[in-house]
């Protein structure tokens, strides 16, 4: 019996594949390499010393998906595949709605056909929108403020309706906060295309001399140092959260949602200073205007995941910075193959 991992060559997917293989799971990975590289698959094998099946297909390809389910005994699906850049989603919303929502519909139809009704879905803290109070619990109102976040919210609601229509489904929705870091081996990590959208890869590219300086968007927020506060979580802790969710869906029916974060808010300058301290690299920065829609503070209450899944984040901000730099300095141009 195998676990199907959609988008398994991506940043979070690849780290989850490593954890699954290390725990003794058989996996089948599918990816279309739009946001990832095939080199990742070799690196996963090198880290774990284990082989696994891979199929290059898109989740919109129903025939291709059916072939995967016909040829493998799939027991559960961890669903990462999807477009993920907030800014890009504002520019090309239809592409995001079509890919993220229709792709999930196609996947669920095929799962239903082959009586595979166990799923862990990769959602996002963006479903909460602009929050006025922190920490954020799972019962906060949902109000995504961009097309990417709305695709996650629509899929969450769709999966709830799916369970209502058929109580044999077992689904866990994981709402991630801000994943950073890399595998401690330095062999897999975040490899953004072009200018990074996220803070940590931008910092590491400045440290590596690929960019001159970091741009910090606003220093007049209601925080301890004026820069925005976020919940940064090590990608390996996040990957382990998927294994805990997988254990739950294998033995229960129903649909549930969990925040996956550290519960600690770090400012942009906290991250910069910690990175400098851990690596000895100087990170020049300039303060620029706020970005539209950014909030003062956003961090999780992950008590529910601890109580019900037995999961909590274990790695520190120092670990996140150290592992991010280890990945970047060993892979200056990311996955070049």
C-alpha cells in the first residue's frame, strides 16, 4: 500500500517525502515540474537511501491520474500540488482558480472512483485574511484577501461538502503559517524562480552575494521593532505534521482542520539579526513602503494540533536560519539540473 504525494517535488512536498520514506512508508510521487525540478527526486533518494515511484503528470490530467490509481494500491493522498504565489495570483487569478480548484476536483473524482477516501490537504493561513487578534485559532472567521488564499478556502469548503455527501471520507486540512529552513543535509531546500517572494530565500541570496540588499516593507507596524511579525516554522517540522495528520486519517472518519505553526511571532528584523548571528554574514537592508494588505502581526495557536495529533514544532529560529544558509551556500543556483 502506498501514499500518493501530489506536488511531491516541491519545497514542502519533497521534505514530506523524506519523512515518509524514513518512517517506512511506500510512496508514489506525482509532479509536473512547473514549480520544481526533477533533480529533487534524486536528492530525496540520496538522503533516504530509498527508491520510490514517480509519474510526471498534472493533476488536471484525469487519464494520467487514473493510470496511477490503477497501477498502484493507493491508500491515502497528501495533496500539495497547486500554484502558490500570492502576488502572481492577483495578476492571473483565473489560472489559479482553474489549476488549484479544478485540479483538486479531478483528483477527488479519481479518488472516489477508486475508493481512496483518505486525504491530507495542504491549506494555508491565508484563509484567515486580515486578523485583528493573535494568536489565531482554527475557529477564527475565514476571509481570504487574495485569489491564492481564496482557492485554498474554496477547496476547504468543497472538501467539507464532499465529506457531508459521503461520511466514508477522512480528511485533514493543514493551515500552514510561514515555512522556512531546509533539510539539515543541505541537499533539498527552497528554490524560488527569479526574485524570491519570501523573506528567507531573499536573505540567503543576499548572504550569498546574489542580491545587493534586502528590502523590508515598512517599519511603522504596531510591533516591538516596527517590522511585521509572522510565525516562521521549519519546513521539517511542517513535514512531520503531515505524518501526524496521515496517522489520524488512517484510523478515523471525518474532516478536521489544524494550524501548523510555532505559536511564536518573529519580526522581519528578528529574522535578519538571528541569521546574521548564526551565520556570521552581514545582511544590508533598506526600509521601503508597506505592501498593500500586510498586517502587523500574524501567528498561530497550534494547541489543537498538539492535543489531537500529538504534533508540535521543535526547531528554533536559529535552526531555521542555519539550515537555510547551509542549503543556499551548497546550492548557489538551487537545483541546477
